[in-house]
């Protein structure tokens, strides 16, 4: 039996796992399956965070400790960002409006999905200082330029080009699962994308869908079209990280798209250290993949992440308790990270490194 979202947080909801159980009870079976599809900790995309153990260094003087960081000229209160998640009205009637309200009160940057179910302008009006936009390439530079202008005029602070799902028609796990959006929920910010005409000698995937996917020349063009920082989301190979740097990309998101796109894809954390080593030390690297507690966050920071994206955890909060749930999930993870830092002997984020980890 499904339950409605609560308007007051129960005292025994003290971890992401509590919100996960509550969200499953709230959501229809097909929506829950859509949310969990390709889950980072499932067989399709094994998560290696648990392979590392913490190696604490006690007796340190931690006075003056904090979780603040500088990212693209802004001071953030903590290293968590809300990852782009599509169609949030699937999970709560208030959808992205609830999420952006929680992001604002918790001083958390929100990366708005190109597949948001609400207007990008209205979302940004609620949290314009810390809203970024996740961009899917749509095949036509003219369309992309028009959307860039729209994004900048709305006040977004960064562009996150998703490259590991190069075309929205290629999302294999969702296609096989047979999930269909309700008629009243749509990607309202997506521009129409006509399919190219093909002759009998051309392949519908390689000459059709993939002909509309971005290439490195498109990335170089995109960087030149905006004054906003451009990040690439979905980078897993060090050579691709180096190529991005050479083209003027200003940040990377190490991500396997939550295991939703490609079966058997490498775990994000496995590639994080080699990507960190491949780019300049000052280049921001965001980690996206399986953060469920403060210790997970600490491990990703120790292995080279500058900041961390939350995906499913805040959606659990959204489904279970709306804006209040999202804000509480962020608060729980921030507090867990602070406790982990204190017990490991680190007072600031820049003190966290691989010396505090051991792999049995």
C-alpha cells in the first residue's frame, strides 16, 4: 500500500536509508523502478566506495574547522550539489520547485535537468545565485545557441554538458524497462529535435541518432559561445579529461550516469584518481556516483573530488517529504561528513587526501 509524503520529519529518519524506505512506500511501483534503474550499487554498475576503509589520525587540533569551499568564484557552505534528475514531478507534485526551495535554504547549488518538468526560468527565479543548467546536446548549433541565451538570461551560473548519454533516444535500460511518462509530465524546456532523413544504406543508430550526438568540435564551439563555466558530465577516461582541458572546459563530472545508460560501465570512483592526476590540480572535479553517507563523501574527496553530486538520495527525500525531505537529507549528509572529518583528524576539505584511506 502506497503512503503520501509526510509534512513533518519523523524522529527516527536519521539516514539516507530511512528516506529510501519511505520513498519506496510513497511511489508507484513503476516510478520506483524507474528511479532505481541501473542503481550504482546494483550489478549493472558496481560501486567501489565500500572497498576503502578510513584510516583516522587522532589528536589533531581541529579548531576553526569547516566544510566551505570555493567553486567558480563562489563560496559554498559545503561540497554537496544536487545532481540533475529529470521529471521530478514524478516523485512529488511540487517537483523541481520543492527541490529548489530546499537547495536555497540549505545553500546548496542545484543543477537543473534539461528534462525538468518545470520551466527553467521559474526554477532559477527561486535560487538564481546557485543554479546550474544541465544541457543535453540537441544536434543543431543554432538551437543550442538559442538555449544558451535563454539559460544565461535566466541567471544560471554554469553549463553542465552531459556527454555519457549523447542522445536521449539512447537510454537502454529505460527503453527495455518499458517506462512511460504520464501524459501530464513533460520535458518542458526541451526544444523539438527532428530526426534526419536516412536512405537505405544508412544505419538508424550510427547515421541517425548518433549523428546528432556532440563531438569534441562541438565542445570547443560550446566553450566559445558562453561566458559561463562549461563542465562535461560523464568523463571516465583520463585522455578525455586531458582533451577537455585543452579545449577550455572548466570542470569535469566523473560520472557513469548512475548505471542508467550503459550496462557493465566502469564504476565512477575507480576512475576518479586517474582523472584527478590527468588534469591541473586547480581544475574542479565533481564526483557523481553512489554517495549515501558522510563516509562515502569523505572517501570521494580523499580520492580527488573537489565537490560531490547527490542524486537518488535527495529524490528519496523529495518523494518522502517534499522540500523538507530534500533539505533534511542534505543536512544529514553534511553533518555526517563533518563528523567523519573530525574523527579522521581533518578540519578542512583541503586536508582530506588518500593518506586517510586504506584498501584491504
